[in-house]
C-alpha cells in the first residue's frame, strides 16, 4: 500500500495535493487523468530555455526533452511551444470536470492561495486536507448532501476567523499534533472573539466559524456552549424571534440554524456550562414540514423534534409511537438505536429533574402512558442495532461511509446504565472495542470507565464531567 507524504511527484506539488509517492507514476494523477511528471531531481533554471550546452533548446534538464533544433527565431519557437503545452493541460482539465467531486477539487485548488495570501505553505496544506477529509467528520450523511464544502471558499472571504479555525479543527483530528493544535486553537479563538465583538449582523461566514469552533470544543472537552450563547444574542438582536413567517432565510442559513439548534439540545451535551437556549424548538421546529434528514445527526427531523421535547411534552410513549421515515437499512439501525437511547435519556431526566413537564402541541405522537420496557432490554437492543450497523458497514463499506459519525450518543447513553453494564460486563467490552482513536472517544470512555468502577447510583455524569472541567458533546 502506498504512503502519503509532503514530498511527491512534481504534478502533485504544483497542484498542492497530497501525493501517494507510488512508483513509477503517482496513482492520484492517474485517477484524475493527469500526466504524472515523475520524481526526478530538477535543477533550477532561469527564465526561458537553455541557450547553450548539451541541453540547448530544452525547457527541462532531461535528456528526452532535448528537441531537434528547428529553424526559426527563438521567440517564435517559444510561442509555438507554449501553445502545444496548453493543449494537453486543457484536455486534463476537461477530464477532471466529470462529476461533482472533481469539480470541487479544481475549485478548491484555485481558491486556496486566494483565501489567505499570508498563510504558510503548511497552513495551506492543512486547509486542503480539511477540505478533502476533515470536513467529513462534521456530518453523518453522504458527501453529496454536505452544504458546507462547496460554500467554504466564499465563507472564508466573509470571515477572517474561519480559515484558522478550519486549520485548528484539522489539527485536532491528529493525536501527533496536540501541542500545535492548542497553539492554533488559541489563536483562532482570539480571532473569532474579536470578530464576534465587531459583528453586528453575524454573517454566514462568522456563524460557520462559530459552529466549527463549537465542534472543536465539544470533541475535546473545551468550553463551547458559551459561543452558542454569544451568537444567539447577536441573532436575537436582529429579530431572530420574528424570523417566521415574516422573513425567509436562505437554505444555507436555515441549515446553520439547525446545526446550532442540534448543538443546543441538552441531551447531546455532557457537563454543560450554560443553560439550554431552546434554539431547535423556537426557530427550527416551527419553520416548516418536518420531513427529511438533519445532516449533522443523521436523524430525521421528526425524531430530533422528540429529543428537543425531552423534559417538556415528549414522553416515553412518544418515542415508541414515532412512525419513522423511509431510509436505508443502515439508517434504520441508527434511528432505532437513537429512539431507544432517547427513552433512557428521558428516564434519566425524570430521575434528576424536579421540573414539571409542560404540555404542548409540537409532538404528533404524544401519549401520557409510560413505556414498561426494562433498562436491560433497552440497552441490549441499542447495542444490537449498533452492532448490526457495524457489520453492515463492513459488508457494504461504500453505501453510507459517514453514518458511523452518528453513533456516539447511543453508545454513551447505553454505557451510562451503570447497573446494567456491571451485570453484563461483556457489554462494556463492546463499547471499549467500538471506541476509536479520537480524543472525543478517549475522553468519553474514561468517563464511562469511572462510572462503572465507582458503581454509584447517585453519581450524575454531568456532575462528574463538571468536576473534571470538561464540556463534552455527543455529536
């Protein structure tokens, strides 16, 4: 298997792409239909072509590039050669434009140098890597449904904080860059706070920068809900409460509000430091029909509505009566695991909260009765659905490659049933084996391990996280 490095063929270097160093030609170039220029050492030449010596007439110091000396003036010959060189380049570009992914690659390559002219080559490579892979951590649906990627170059023009935040996020995904990550994260945080303080309307670029900063924080246990609060205050000062139906936001603005609403849901946060704002219930839920999939969670919006109603009008029976939506087998496994985990979350809230439930007409499936299922049964069914999802992803790896981004919440909620997990220690191993090498999984598993070890029914996970000064997200 080929490896990737910052050194590579001349074609990848020129296009600022990561090269796989395959010999004799780079496979990345072959897949894009571009001629690989190889790895030979090149000497630095001045402007123009060689005028004397054995490479006379050559524009590259290679034996095979020494042409037969034609008749005519050097200037005319040089112009002719430039026309000939342009033809294969045009053919190469044309072949790259087949399909949406190739189009995005070319657009990103053209925009990288323009987004931040002062950025170093290393920063540009990190940003390029974020565009190609890191950005896919942010959603649980297929890449063609991602609304952020094609808009990112324009958004970086709107927000000076977004570019460094993207780089910090990319660094956060690698365990080997931890010291560098904190250096970049601190700089990005200062730039965002400065931009937010100056902001009067909160552009899409600044809002995207803030949400990406929240994503970085919730994956590393760093404070992040305060940024939601700050952005909401600015939005509210410009009539967010009157958003419906007097104003119609753009499709992307609506998407950003939904992402903000999902992050604000109490059930998807551990050790939260600020109170819930209620963004989903106040601005997203009344916005229109509740069909379709929310890209970050990978869940139907109608199911997210139920999670938003926990502690309010949602009951256990609401989850049981949820009719579901049409989706792939993989999505059905994921949704079933979340539905059952929602019941456990609702029970936990009922045990720890003294607030009385409010009644509302938001949920179409609300029933007053309680669900009689035992916690052990619910945990086993959650883990069974997640295991079926895991096996299906192994069997059909290309079907929905980002759906596993959405399994953090049901795994963690199942693990919080300490009594059940200590009676069935083999289920603890299921959760341990599922944990990836990410910092988020590492921290969450440490919390669960301590919960299992202490085996204290009165120990609240939010209190434990706050004692450790952690503010985690389950997205």
